[in-house]
């Protein structure tokens, strides 16, 4: 992320020349003509770079939601047009692509990027130009709240890091009776470090003890040296808050070293490729929390539609991209004929059915109130261990 002074200058310059937006026009309090043939929205995802696997999947989920409404005739006879931008897995590029979507394409709203740092970087440009943004998968609390104040134009479709870490800390101590833990984090990821920090606080508040913390860096291939150190602690559980590519390799190498203890994770684990990387046997005795269980009846429609469109199973990024699309569509359908009205309607979402379940927007934090599940990996499949209803 840029330094603050540099970022503020970029945002100031952007605010000085960017046009206000709407479907194809300008004006009307952050919105424009409601008589255009199309509703233009921006897709600002990581299509290249280190986070491309997350951004491309989230974009596919978002596009599926839009395609579904367009196939039914659109909204009041108007089709939603998605303009794609590539944030290139880079914070500066996320700002540049947001600026172009606003100034060149006059988007009414934007969805994306996928990762926290890029959404935070984009948020000032969105605020300066009064364009609402829905972040599908950025779980850090700072995405929507800064210095105790909610960012009026930034929303998210996912739950936040503290919720995940609290759930896994409580699950460890109460359900698994764990008394000791070690944590293995990605030092290059705000997502991973935030989750590790909060897990430690919550686990120790529940009476447990974190014995050791070790770090790796995204794209590492050999994890055996730090895993050997963690093995020496002989803890009841190992918490690995990371994304599935590294998770699969970590679990595989841990089992090869003879680490047979319970390994825990969060929603970054939620991809079928983790089984391919780690192996089904290695993943036994592991648990992670995520946004939905694919065995639930309420998510079957989304899963089936995604598989029919893309000929593959959705991962969590695809699911959250779809959720963000459903949230944006709902806001437009409820009289969102300007960017400002879309913003207000996202803020007032209540009991909306999305791909992963049902969401209500917390107007004070711009976080969705939604359920969370803990899944167990068992013999190459995932089984529901516990489900926490929205607001619990």
C-alpha cells in the first residue's frame, strides 16, 4: 500500500477531474440519467498478478449473478453492463483502475477487488466520487471502518477476521478441548496476520495458551524447517490462517514430518484444490470455518448454476463474488437509479437471499450479518461440524 501522503495526493487529483457517474450520464447527486438503456457497473478485480486466482474466481461469481438477472430481462427493461478492470494484484493499480472505471466508463457502482489492501487503497477514490463499492472477500475490519467511523461508500459481502478467529478459538477450546496451540502465519498477508493475532487473543482469553508463532511468505514451497520448530512445541492444535495453495503444501509437509495433531484454518482454505495439493489422508483431522456448506439446501441453486456455467465447482471467492452481485442487484432493483440511492439501498439490505445464505447489512459497520460454518475434512470430503446462525 502507498504511504498516506502519496495516496491522499492521488485521491485529491482524482477527485479534481473525475466525472460523477451513473448509467451513462452525469449529475443527480452521484448519479445521472435514469433513462439510459444500460446500467453500467465496474468489476475491479485482480485478473493478473499474485492474487489472480482469487480475483478471477470472484469476478466469475459476480458475472454469474448479473447474467442471471439480464437473462430475465434486466431491471425495469435495462440490462446491467459490467466493465472489467484489472487491478493487477497491486494497490496502486487498484486505484488507477477504479479511477478509469469512474472517469472513462461512468460506472454507477463497483465490485472488487478481492483482497483487503487493494480495497482499502481504492476506497478514497470511491468516496471522493461518491461511488459505492462492495468488497466480496476483504475480511479485515479496516476495509469498512476507519478510526471508529464507517466509510459511507464501502461495503463487504463477507464476515470479518475477528469473527472467524473467535469462532475457531472457541471451537478449539470448547469442541476440541484444546489447551495449547501454535500459529503458522503468512508474514506477507494482512489477512493471515490479522487472523493469527485475534486467534491468539481469543484462545488465551478462553483459558488456552499459544506456545509458539512461526511465519512463512506466500509462494514459499518448503515449509519443513518452521514446521519442525512448531512440532517441538507439542501443542494440541496448529492454527494456519492462510490461502489454500500454501495450506495444501503445509498440511502435506506437516504430515510427512509426523505432525498428526489437529490443524485449523479459516475461509482461505475453502477450495477443492486443497485436497489435490495436500492429499485426502493428510487433510484428515483438520477443520476450517467458512461462509457456507455445500450440502445445505439453501446454497444448492447457486452451486448448480455455477457448475452449469463454468463446468467446475465454485470456491469461496466465486461464492462471495456472486453474493456481492446479488447485493448490488437488490440495491438497484429497490429504486437504485443513482449511485447515491444504490449506496443507501445497500446499507438497508435486510434478509436478502444470496448464494451462501441470507444476509442483512449492519448500517453501523457495513458488514453483513450472516451465518458461519465449521467444516471437517474427512477422507477427501467436507462434513459440517457446526453452524452458527446470523447474529449469534
